[in-house]
């Protein structure tokens, strides 16, 4: 069963900012395994989401979306 959350908004935001995943990891201090989890649509902590929002100066809705099944 897949999680009802999607990180597609984050991947679009990175494209808009011309930023790759490696740079995201450098700025936020999150690990490659955490980024990989997000890429697979798995759960990550709100601390990770907070770091991303702070560093990219964005809102949580710019990082994750909720899909209703």
C-alpha cells in the first residue's frame, strides 16, 4: 500500500530553482537515503520537511502534497 503523500511539488521546485538533489542535501544536511525515501514516496520526518522549507524559503505545500484515494 502506497502512502497518500507525494513529494512531486519538491521535485518541481528543485527544477524551478535549477537545483539538483545533491545541492538539496548539502543545504539541508539530509542524507541520500532520506532523499531516496522521498523519491520513492515513503514517509520522512517533519524535521526533514522543516529543514527543506527553511532552506528553500517555501511552504510545506511546496514540498509535499496529499493524494486522496
